[in-house]
C-alpha cells in the first residue's frame, strides 16, 4: 500500500501553559489546587505563588527562550517552579530524581540551563555535591535554587551560586506585578514549553522540544480521553519529571480544575490512606501500582469507594489484572494508552472496551493524530501485519535539541515520526505493540517479537513480571531468553515454564532458557532496562 495522506492538523494549538493555568486560577479560585503533607493550596493561592516565582525568575535574569531545570520530587514546589519558569518565558527541563551527578550534568550541559531548582535530602542525596563531583563542565549554569525543606546542601559547582528558595523569591520584589503579567502574556503558543530528555536506555539521552500550543492542545484532549473533570481529586504517583506525571498529571489537573495530591515515593499503605482521606477519584499509574494494591493484605481496611478512573499502559499487562481491577476495585473507567516523549499520548482505549482489548492493545489513535503500521519503506501494511508504528500530527515533536541529524532520522519528509516500536493493527484501528525494532529476535530466519512472548508468559500463574531478550545461538543465530519475577507466594520452575510455553507458542518463539530474578532492572519510569539483562545474560547462560 502507498503511504497514507497527511492528517488534517494545525501546526500549533492556540494556548500557552501560563495563560491556560491563569484562566483556571480565575475560574476555580476557591477550589483546592494542591494538597500535600500539612498544606492545602487553593487555585487563588497557587496563582499568587506562581506570580511570585515568575518575578523571582525575572529578577534572576531568566529571559524568554532560556531553559530552567527542575530536579526534585513530586510536590507543590516542583509545580510552582515549573509554572514560574513558563510564565517568565523559559522552557522547562525536568531531571530524573534517580539520576546521579554525571547523568544530571549531561542534561544541564546539553540544554544550557542557566537555572536549576532542586532539593537536598530527597532519597538521602545532595544534588549540588553530585554536580560538583561530576566531570561534565557546566559553563551555562549560573544559579541553583534550593526548594523549601532542603537541608545540608554543599557548595555550588564552579561558576554557579546556591541560594534557598526564600532568598530567591525575595529578590523578585524588585519586579512589578505588571511586568510579570506582561512577560507571561508575551509567551507565544509556538514558543518551546519544555525539553524532555528521552530515557537514554541506549546511547545518550536526546532532548525533545515541544511547544506550549502542542502541549496544551494535547493534554486538553487527554482530559477528555480520561474523563478528568473539575472537582476531581487526582493522586499523582507518576514522577513529575516524566510526561505521565507532568503533562498527563499536574498540568492536566490544572487545565480541568482538579485537585492535585502528589506522592513523592510510592508506598501502597500511604497511597491507600490518601485515597480514603482525600477522597481520591483519579489514580493513574503503571500496572505494578494496581498489582500492589490488589495484593495488599490489608486493603479492605481502607475505604476506596471514591476511585473512578484508572489509566495505565504497558506492553505486558495480563488480562487477569484488568479483570481483577474491575471485580475488586471500584473504578468505573479503566483505560490504557501508548505514548512516547517525541509525540505525547498517541493512542488510547475507550471506556467501553473489554478487558482483553485494554490489556493486549494500546487502543486507537487520539484525535488529530494519524497512526499507521508501515514497512521499511514507510508504506502502510495490511491490517494484522507486523511493521513499525508511525505517528503524524500536531503533537509530533519540533525536533531533538540541537540535533538536526537525529531529528531527520526520526521524522521523515512526510511528517511521520518513526517510533522504533513494532506493532500490528486490527480492523478497528487498535494497535498492539509487539516489541522494539532493535529488540526483534531472528531465530533461524523467523522473526520473534519479545512482547508477544512476554504476553504469553504473563498468563502463567507463577509469573508476575517477565522480560524477553535475544541471545546468541550457534545453530539458530539467536534465540529467546526470558527473565521472570515470581508472583507473590509462588516459585519459579524454569523447566516447567519452558514446557508450558511449548504448548502455547510456535517452537521458534519458545525461550530456550528461563532465569528467575528478584526484580527486573527498570528506570524510574518503569521501562525495563534490557541492556542490563543482555549484559548479564552471558554469565546466566554459562551458569545453566
């Protein structure tokens, strides 16, 4: 088939993040905006805090087009700093809270961030000391601001100053409210809103540039998809440094007039207590979040009756998990979707979909986006045929930061983003992710897609999690190898699982070896680090 025609789209949405949030502040002034330990902030109070942060950013020399990084756990301070940067015209650079100094320094250097907002003490770390010890020079970094509650931060890296948040905002008194409003209103929908770096599971992370117009348009659409509405109480366990916690999290909440209840570190008892105390209605998260809730022995002690919306996503959700969620938890709507840093949330299921559709597909294209499965030439393949998932539409990134070659490699001349994900699509337009193009295993000339094998193995009652990789084989070229984590109260018998798989999969798809491990290596956003499994696989094969 020939490539599909270009989707009808506008290049930019018509709103900016600061303007959209200011409109919500005006519309919901007395409603709760953020609730965290010992503090409740209304929309009106949030608006005042953001104005103060905007004036502070301006007093610190932040100009339109600058970049401000935030390296901190989920909380009110993160939101205020981000919106202050946006309102001052800067693009936001979120940094993973699990990063070490060299990893964070790479992002700061690559983005040329002049200001970093961070916190000392979270997870017993001192980010300032980590940066000072890093080998990467930071010639553009002028200021490190420590959020409230930070303790024990070290001296700054060369060329930067460290100051507490209260000193930072106090200097903003030199900037008038009128000047801050003028700066906020000068921000354009076509301006960059943020630079989110890819996870970097292979090679160095790349900075994805998105605009205000793209972001607001897409996450208004996401609110419609999720059924998020004014008055909802949204418990956000997804990290703010990731699109799910930032854009589909606190930003979506503010766009709709919902209340944000941030959680810095997931703990099932804490989450269930907050659901009961704060009457939480919306609780998105990775499948492991819901599995932890279902398996929690004391779950019945908590009143979870207010829960209405669950949103998840992964290539290996067992159908049984969705069925258990529907049977044992009060969610009215359970949704899944597919997204990536380079294009946001691209596909999603629908409330009326059955458990198998929710668990085994990524849903269908979101409004305004074109999603196809294509061959190596970019031509759409017949339904049911495996190919690469391509995305086209208004939400596709404007490019990788300062990397035109990588941008040209990812986005073709027709505007299609090549995701690198292998997928099939059924007659309904629902996509099923079957693996990464780079992860595909070729066994004796046959293509094996790890996600297909993982989905099959997830049906085994002893398996809670699984990751499949390809390993060298003298006769077949390469074969599949599975790393599995046992379900609660179960043990793994590798030989029995291989035999079980042989009854359900074509012989060339069956893992030749199953290795039980306590936990799969994952990054902070829940993506399995298969490079780490490949690195250890030689030793594990030798030990068998």
